[in-house]
C-alpha cells in the first residue's frame, strides 16, 4: 500500500520536472510510509524505491523498520538527506514549500550543495484528497465510534440538566474509546445555552439547564483517521426560535449534502447550502465555511467555502456543517462526514438529524 | 499580564530594528494574548498597544474579546494585517521566519506592498524561555496531577500482570483528568517488557507480564501548560540486569538534575549526565538528548543535548530524562520536570525515583 502510494507520487514528481521530492511534513510521511514518529524525512526519487531514502533519529530506529526503504539514522533528518542527494544523482530537488519554513529552507539550500531547490507544494496532499478503500474503512470505523458513543450517551441519560459541559465532553470521549477510538480526533466541543452561539466553544464547568440548546462537535480517532460530527439538541421542549433555527440549519445541511457530487465546485456547494440560510434573511449568522476534507488530519483539503477553489472528486471525504448563531442566546450546527460518490454521497455519520428534545 | 508580555516583546522588536512584528505562531499568540483559537495573527507595533492589532475570523469574534487590542475580523488573518501595515506607519515588518512557510512568505511579500519584510525568528520564544510565577504555578498544577494519577494507579493495583499497555495508558489519563487535567499533555507511553527498549513506544494490546520492566512516560495539561514525567518499574522482583540498568539511569538522572543551574551550558548539562552512562560503557544505549524545555508546548527551548546551544537561566522549566535501552530485552528511562533556580532546581514531578518492584 505505501509502496503504491510512493509509486503514484513518483508520477507527480516526474510531472513537476524534479529528480526527487524531499518530504518533511510528518502527516505526508505517515501517508507514504506508515511511520508515525515525530522526526523524519523522506526522499522520493524518480528512479524508484532503491534510489529513495528514509531518515529518522535514534529514538525510532526500531520503529523505522515499518518503512521498506533504505534508512539513515540522523537527528537532522531533512538536512541529512539533503546533504547526500547530489551523490544520489539529484540535480533538481523539490521541497514542500507550503510546509518548509523560511529558515528551514535556508538551511536546506546550505546543505544541498550543487543542487537546485524547487518549490513543489501540495504534491502528496493531491494524492491524499481521494481516499482509497482502506482509508474509507478507517474513516467509517471512526464515524461509527462517534455515532455509537452519542447513542450510548443518550441511552444512559448523559444529557441532563445539572451536568457540566466538561462532564458531558469527557463522557463522550470515554464512550468513543470504549467503541475503539484511541482518543478524540480533536478537543470535544460541548456548548450549552448561550455558549452554543460560540462556534468553537471550549467546554466549561457551566451546567446544562432545561431549555438549553446543547451543541456537541466531536470525533473519534481510529487507525490514524478522524471523524467529525456535530449534533445540537434541546434539553426539554424546544422554544419557537430554537425549532425555527434548527429547521433552517437542517434544511441548509440537507441542501449541502445533496450538492456533493463529483465535478461540483466547492464554492457552489457552499453557496447552495448558504442560500437556504440567506433566503431566511439570516446569512449574517452563518459565520464560517460549509465544510472541509477529513482524513489523516481533522481539517484538510478540500475546503468547502466562499473562498475555496477546485471541484469535488469521487472518493473525497468531507464535512457538511452549516451553523446559525444568535449571539447571547444560542446557536445550532449540524455536521456530517460524507464520502463523495457518483450517484450521491455516502453518509458516514449516521446519528439522526431530526430535532431531538431530550 | 498579556499586556506586560507584549510590552517586553516591544523591547525585542525595537532591538531587532523593525517597526512591528507580525506574530503568526498560534502558541506565541496564545502567550501574548490568551487567545486559543485556530486562526489568528497579531501585529505588535513598536508604537505601543494603540498601534497594535489582532486578527481572527468570524468563528472567534466573541472569543477574541479576551484580547485587549483593536481587532480585525478576517479569515486571511496574517495577510489582512500585512496589507494594512503600511497605513499604520510600518516600513520594516518583522516576521517569524522559523514558523512562516516559504509559500506564506511569498504571499506576505505580495500583501505588504511598500514594506520590507525582515526575518526575526524566535523573539517570542526568547520571552517564553523564562517562566513567570503564573506559568510556574500552572506547570506545578500539571505535574501535581500527573504525580497524583500515578500514585492512584499504584494504590489501585493498576499495574498488574494481565493488563494491556493500552488499558494502563487510558487508566493514567483518566486519573489525570480526575486530578484536574483537561487531558494528557501528549500521547501517553506505556511500554512493557521488550517494548520498554523502544524510546517512543505507542501502547498496544500487549499484556504486562511478571518480570517485565514497565516504562510510563506521560503528562497532564492544565491551564495550557504541560507536565512531563517518566517512571520505569518492574513487575515483581527485579532481575540483576534490570536493577543494574535502573541504578545506572537513576545515577545519570541525579547527575543531570544536580547540574541544572543558572549559567550552566546545555551541552555541559547533557554531558554531565551522559558521562555517568558512558563510564559504565553503555553510552551507545543512551540514544537521545537529556531533556527539553516544557511550557505551552510539551517540547520547546531550551534543548539539553549534545547539539544544543546556550545556557540555562533561572526560571527555565526543563526535563531531565536519561534512558538506557537494551534492544529486544527492555529499557529504563527516568524523567522529571524541574525549574532552574539559584541554589538548586525546584523539582515539580515528585514521584519517587527509587526502584519500585510492584
């Protein structure tokens, strides 16, 4: 699997007109090798696996055995490879200019004597945009763990007046672990009452009260892949404005999901969902983009928003998460993770989106 | 507090010969403003608070109120500020060249018309090196939570043959939360038997067995600050080689801690502890640096190792963590978090370092 990913990358490297790509982004390295330590560099040479090299430091010398490439042990991983590439026949060396810092670039220029450095941003990310079957299976497992955790929370009466946001967040995280997650895929958001109007609220000791909107945005990490889901419920019977806001967001979310199709522009998908909110005269209360890609990172390309670029492709995994926030009162966000497919998206987060009055 | 940190930074900005510093590193922004969202930029102008600006996007417009500076709401935070700086009297704009990527730098150059960009790496990190009283209090609370969790784990018989590494890791994390942590400060390491020879082992379903070395490297996150501690125990009576390795590492660790003093060079501190291992003829089995700074990041400057630079100063918070690893058999690491003080370091992680035979 990793070998075939490196092979696919070689096509892009060749297309970029370079002899080799120096990969220093650790998520990209994980994607290409399976290595998950905190220090590594990978040289993908157009001449193939024998000409390619992996580098990490002494802490990981045994862990590096998962990487089926000749391995160099050196703490200064990227510089160690850069200083050798000329001897390996590289004249034009690509680097990840969207990842490498200005200072690190200067150091690379110093190390890679006799070699020209070329900006080649986003090559590995291009491959990562479309998930293969193994990746979708991991995403599915992560989404299943989150769904199961929320179902358990409901069943156990875990959403009750008197509990703190923090307690509910910890409860959700423990239940995701119980269902196979190694941990949450990001800091769990539980926001009750007026807090629900803050898109990215951190759970506090504030206590859930009857009549509150409770917004939960959370996900599970399984086999390195992230899930992302938001559900908003009401503690008790919904007030008129709560129901109205909820139904508006739900309609926008349905429209966004329905717009997911191979070939659809990310700006158009955002606009389709946003139009529903704008037609209700509440466009100002939808203060963020519609969604983002999900995979080895919780937020990755493609970006579905007003300022995005590009089109969707079958096999992309994305979120659709409109929100409407009434400052000082409360807000609603509904979010799913889906895979773009011909004939309609595959829904990975399957908890109901009907208004739940706990 | 944040105002006085920005004031201290202004002295460094002035010293660097620039009119303003564009801060884009989110940890540095948190240090300077208290803001903890995922998108922000901060312009620290030499002319003072009135001339300085903060920028984040619409998701955080209410959260941005913690920042006592004029705030711009714009998704392209760094570029939004860069495009306005000329109007704010900036001719020489510093940027964090150790953080800004090559591509982001190009975009900044395009946005900041009529302004020259200057590399000014590490200015905020210089301030962060020395912890103020509030920061030490947070570090102390984080270390206390980790100590208390491990004490509870021992008391509850949580280190027992038959339990998996993963179960022990989750147990430790839950107990740290119980003692006030918002979560672990990094992925908890529990490594038993031969796994303990892997410096950065990820917990597996492998089961602890009688006679195993069990290495636990873990920390708590409290108020944004991290703790870091490693203890290695034996399940049952220690074999001769286990005890010998343990006592060697403990002696090296004591030597390293004793060497922590204002004015001591980081390379010398590393060498002092390493000499103990080398004199036993086992220098090759100590494959990593001696320690690192701890604060808003789990790993930050200063770096205490063979290739570090600089000297210690009173108020720095650092780890001392020698390890000796016997591949295929097992390894021992002992790690504390301490604050460098005149008259001797303040020990923050206070769990015993005597050999524990569970």
